[in-house]
C-alpha cells in the first residue's frame, strides 16, 4: 500500500459486540477504560480521564496531584450516533494552543443489530499539524540534534 | 499493509533513526549514507524503503543516482504516527466494549 500524499486523514472502522448506546457511552464518557494509558499529557500520574458530554465540553486528563490537561474540545455530540472532538496535541505530544494547528476526530456509531455496532473513526485535517513538523525537522537539523524521543518511546510502547 | 505496520516503527530502529537524522541535515544518495554509517549499502537501501513507505522520506532522480530527503509536507509523518495510535486504541476500545461484566459507571 502506498501513501497518498494528498490524504490528510487516518480512518479506522471496526464492529464491536455491543449495543450502539453502550458503544457510544464507552467511547465518550468511558474513554478512560480504553485510552492507551501511556498517552497522557500530564507530568505526573493520571487519576482519571473526563469526557464532558456536551458541545463546548472538553476531554480532560486529571492527575493525582490535582493537575489538569484539557487536550480536546467537544465539537459535536449526538448520542448515540456521532461525536466530533478536536485534537489539540502537537507532534511532540503536548497541548497545542494554536487552534489553527489542531486536527479533529469524528466517530460514527451505527447499529448493525441489537447487539452489534459499527464504529467508524476519521481523524482528519492532519495537514494542520504541518508547521509542527517543520519545527521538528529544524530541531533535528540543529547542532544539538534531536533524538526523536517522542516517536521512539511511543513506538516501543505501542 | 506494510505501511500501516511500519509507520511509526520506522523510527524505533536506531539505524533508521540515524539515516533519518542524516537526511535532516542534507539530502543524500544511498552511497553517501553507507559511507557515513556502519551499515552496508543494501541495508541502507532497505532502511530507506521502510522510511519511504512510512511517508517520512521521499526520493528524486539526480543523474544516475537517487537523492533521498525528508518528506517536506510532513503529513506522512503525522499519519504514520496516528495510524498506529488509532490502530492500537480502537483495538483497546473493542476489548473494553466487549467486556460484559465490566464495572464502569
């Protein structure tokens, strides 16, 4: 499979053995039950992940030390069929404060029958992270170099 | 689906990371990279192929050689990262969704 240079989205679809309401709830408010535990933006230990179930809400990482990291804005919330949230995370796996450089994730839930749900995810507008990439590339080229720690660590743990 | 499998893994390999960093300093041909690194020419070619498939590197003809450089649009790198991330996350989501006796409230 070759990379399409113009494709600026990542797509995934899976069928889960769960009713649509449960699938939707688990993906949103139950996010802490499945989100990869190593992918958090807090300095300290994670206490919980909170998904605020409304447009304008956030996805929040909350630390045991009381610190919080709001790394996503809920852009659409239509239970139990659709949710869209922003991806305010830079390539260095830090919160991106420049909203022009953030991408978004749309997830659709379709009941295949009473007990099965098709979950389709699209993470799009990835080109907006482009400038972060420029910075990263410049950092690699700098005299100090750059060890690609974020990438490599993630790859090892994945 | 080599691309999906190799996306982020491409940079987990120390030799590929070294090649990637050389290319960040300047575009190079296979022979130049092989001279600078303790790796054979065929091995360099193989590593470049993986980096290319992952969207991290592009190449262009230059005379009778090919010059490799980092992919300037960078979208490939972002995609490689997130492709892997969502692959892992959606699998975990499926496991959680199908865990019937789970106590989450």
